[in-house]
C-alpha cells in the first residue's frame, strides 16, 4: 500500500513538473520585462517627445520674436507654420500626465480648449497675467495661440493691423509663447532625476509606474482623445452639437490633422515602436481567451483611424454639415475604450490607482 | 430523538471558551474600526459620495452627515464594553445595530466579512458571553462556571457554515478546471519576495491553490471539530489566512477568522489564555476583584424558548439563503442574482465598463440623447462596483432619471451601455441597450434586461 502511494505520488509530482516546464513562458522574467517596458516608455517616448516639443517651442519663440519686431503677413505665416508644428508635437506629450507634469498641471496649462476668449481679452487689457492661476489655464497654451494667430480678427489684414496698432496684443502673444516654454522647461529638467524613479518602480502597486502610466494612457484615450476631440464637440455629452469646441477652432483647418497625429501617438505608444509596450505585454501574460486581444485592439484602432480619415479637415464643418459621421467615428473609438477598460485591464491585472478599501 | 435533543439543550459546558471569544471579538472589532477611521474611509466611503447605493428594502438608511462619526464612536465604545464584559447585552445590541447600520448606508462597500460581523454580532446578542471573566460578574457579584453547550456550539456552527459554504461555492468549472480567477491574480503578485517570481507564475500552482482552497474550506470545520485533528486544523487556519492576507488586500478578515477559530479548542486552552490575560491586567484587577462574588455552577438562559427559536430561525436562514440563487435562471457569477450573503469569496474577477445615455424631449420637442459622465455623480469606487452589478446599474439609472426629471427634462428614459469581462473571458455586452431602465423596477424577480453570458459555468 505504502509503495503504491509512493509511486503514485512520484508519478504525480513528475507529471506536474514536466507540465510546468512546458508552460514556462518566460514568465519568471516579469520584473525584467516590466523594467524594459518602463525604460522603453521613458527613453523612447516620454523624454524624446518632450524634447521635440521643446525644440518646436524654441522655434516658436524665434518666430514670435520676428513677428513682434515686424508684424507683417510673411512673419505671421511663418509663425503660424511653427505653431502648427509645435501643436502637432504636443499630441505626443499630452498623454504623459505623470510625475512632474501631473504635479504642475502641465496638461491644463498647455491645452484646455475651447480657450476662454473673454479671459484673454481681460488679460490683454490688464497687461499683467498670473499664468499659474488656474483661472488662466484656459487663457494660455496652444488654444490661446490658436485664437491669437487666427481668431482676433476676421481676416489676415485686420489681424496684422491689430497687432500693429495695439502693442498690448503683441505683448500678450509673446507672453503666452514664453509661458509655454516656462511650463515646459521644468518638466524636462525634472525628468532627469525622475527617470530612474520611474523606470525602477516595477512592483505591482497602485502608485507604481506601470500601473500609473497604463491608467494614464487609458484616461488619455478616453478623455483627452475620445471625449475632447470628438465626443464633446459632436454633442455626445450635451444633447446638442457644440462645434466651437473642436481643437484648433480658430485655425479652421487642423482639427483632423491634430486628431490623426494624436492617434498616431496612441498607436505607437501601444505598440512600443520596436521596444516592449502594452501590446507585447498583453501577448506575454495572456492565456486562452485573450490570445487575440492585442491585435483586436490594434484592429479597432485601425477601424477608428480610417473613419477619422473620412472626416472633413475641419471638424467644425463636419459637425455642422453631417454630424452623424462624427458620431460613427466616436462609436468606433469608443469600441477601443471598451477593449482597453475591460479586457486589457483584466488581463494585465493593473491595480486601479483610485480605489482604497479592503476586498474579500 | 426528541429526548436526545432535549438532553443536548440541557447539557452544560465550561464557560471559558465563550468568554475568550467575547474578548477576542471585542478587541478585533475595536482595532478594525479604529483602522477604518484612521485610513480615512469614513470620509471617502460614506461622506464624500453624493449618492449611496442601497440594499433593496433598506432605502431609508442614509448617512448621517458628520454625525456618521457618531455611529463609529458607538461601535468603538460598545467594542470596548464587549471586551471587558461590561453591560454586555446592551453593548452587543448597540454594536450590532450601529455596525449593521453603517453597512446598510452603501452597498458599494459590501464585503462577506462585514456581513459575517453583522450576523455574528446578532447571534451573540442571545449568547451568555458575559457569564464568566467579565466586569458584569463583578458588578452583579455573580459568575458562572458552566453555560449551556449549545451557546458555544452555535458559534462553531456559524464558523463551519462560513467555511463549508465558501468551499462548496468553489466547486465550479471556472475555479477547478480553469483555475480562474487565481490564474489572473497570482501572476500579478510577482513582487512578493521569494515566491512571487517563481511559484506565483506557475500554472500548476494556480490549479493547486484552487483545489487546495476548495478542500481546505470544505474540511476545516471537520478538522477543527475532531479533537485529534484540531491542532493540525488550527495550524492550517493560521497558515492559510496569513498567506491569503499577504496575497490579497483583505484587511482584518484573516485575523478575525484565526482568533475566531480558537473557540473550537477545549476549555483548558482557554483557561490558559485567561491566565495570560489575568497576568497582563493584574495591576488593575486587584482593585476590582475585592468584592465578594458568588461563583455559581450552571447558567440558565432566561426566556429559553424564545431565544432558542430565534437562534434556530437564524440558522435556518443561514443554511438556505446561500441557495436562493437556484431560483434564478441566470448564470450566478454573471448576473449576481442571489450572489451576496452566501460566502462566495474570491470567486470572480469581474471588470465592467458601463456608461449611461439619457433620452429626453428637448424644448423644441425633438428626441435628444446625451451620454452621462459617471464622474459627475459617483466616486471612482462606486463607479467600479456599479459597472458590473445589475442592481447597482438599475438603481443608478433611476437616480439619473430622477435627477434629470427634476431638472425639468421631459420624457426621460435611461439606457445603459454596459460591457463586462468575467474570469478571463473576453468582454460581453451586459445590459440590453434598448431597455429603458428608468421603467424597470427593482425586485427579487429575475432581471430580464441582463443579456445572458454565452458560456456556461458548471457547479455550485
């Protein structure tokens, strides 16, 4: 009897171990993999995106100075070109609302739209603006520049003549540009020492980097991208359309371009651009039911992207003429949100960063 | 048979296990509530939400604003009194009422172990836990050596039900065949020293722990009941609870169960515990034990018939309530109809994403839709819990319907866009998006607007 039990147990143990060695899919390297992912995020996404943005903001400052010295059509055109370049590079930065950026409300200071025109006009007349006052968040950054470069008058001639006649406008324009640099410098500086903190925070807690960044990524997709760029102006949350809430409203021609660039940023971050990121992480930890999840998410992104491509360059026009197309696009983007917030969160077992209570 | 029962009900046993249980219970409760307060959860869970999810039939229970703290103070004072055995009956009644009231304020915070505390404290109202080694003995100048056997046995029975039923609930295909949800949870514990990177990542460990957990829960009551296996059983209890306490954020529950399981031991063990306590409190004790108290042999329960019928009814409910899910045609883990109050612990990993759309007639008489931002009404915790539980979804839909109707919106209808992922399955639509939830009423009836899961989970 004892012999039988012994041989049975040894067979069982043998079976268990031989099975387990088959299934050993590099899972004991979770730490390494997570830290590779964080390194990829920091070194190939977050830090370079911020420096590209900074470069563009420096060009913007130069073009701004030229325009201030000589407000003419040529200088306005070149200022507008660098403005669009900088706005495009911002699309690669907005989702990284983490660490120093989160602490200094960077995102809010750079891109709250629609901008508050009345506030801008008051600031212009007062000639003294505290840009760190939260009431002034929507009177600075890209949306304020959008207004100042395209919206203060109805034609280019009138805009230029306004800058020529009223120096207060010129002064506010350069203050806004300068403030964008002032907002950005400290973020880049602080990322120096913060980079190692970020990369080394690989444990699975609510405040660890992987969890925070993944939550931030989803939050950006849902709010910054889906709601702000599409849902809100299309009237999804208000019952009636609010076309004046599109991004780049005064330019009248870049809302689609900005949205596509933002989607590019979302996709490359998700795929990882050659390094480890969410899609590979999903593949590595997923089992059975989730086998196709990472490509399903990507496919859904592609569907949404092709619908965005079909929209008018100016979302304002699109909403006014045929809002259903925007709503369809919104729905396709929303399908992506569902995949990220149910399947991806379930398979990655990301601790949510907000719930502090016991479970059972 | 009848005479056997009668003899059992008349039999007496040493009072010390119940006294130790009372002290342990009081101390654990005191610590739990102080911890809850210290973590700021009174504020975040009960005061910050602008809206509370109610248990069906208890909609009248509301938070008391800043006076909610008073409820916790009542809990704290009664825990202290229970511990020292002062005005025991009154204290345990106050504890049961205040604790249960707190739990009824918002079902978002429902935990099986809070329910366990409520049921246990209710049961303890009818037990003579102050018969021995209590301050009441000193003041009443009476102490009892023996109490009716059934008064200790019914705590053992309640604990056994908790273990055994949670073991039964684990006999299902997700848990045993797919090792779900442990297969999702354990690998994410890679940051636990030594075992995190190695064991927690192994498929066989997930299966082993699933099966082990099931056998553990089913057998613990028996291991603790039989004298020969009791010590082994208790070692298992300590190991299992401490281990799960390391793995999962389950707060005080492991310690409550460990202390609670001591009741299975003989009175000799409890006398030793009491001796230790006596040594600790000796300086204070000298002053109070002066009074000449009489030590009586057997405690007789007053209103015995009444008490016994209440306790019997209590256990009949405890035995049958967990099976009420059989009355629903839906998949239990998916629809959660009949899920709570049944000792179903750690069985599901569910993530939901639920948003609401209201339809109304605009001022121009045009049918209009608008999507609601949950963050305008719910805390993150409430939103998380709401997103996969149908009764929450319905209650919130009504709240939204009322809110917008009061704001003057006409012909309001509320639709849910809801997706849920259960135990490693890909997400599925959860609620029929065409049903106006504002017209659906909460009841114990089957909720036909839940879209059934297109899979079958076999078992209890």
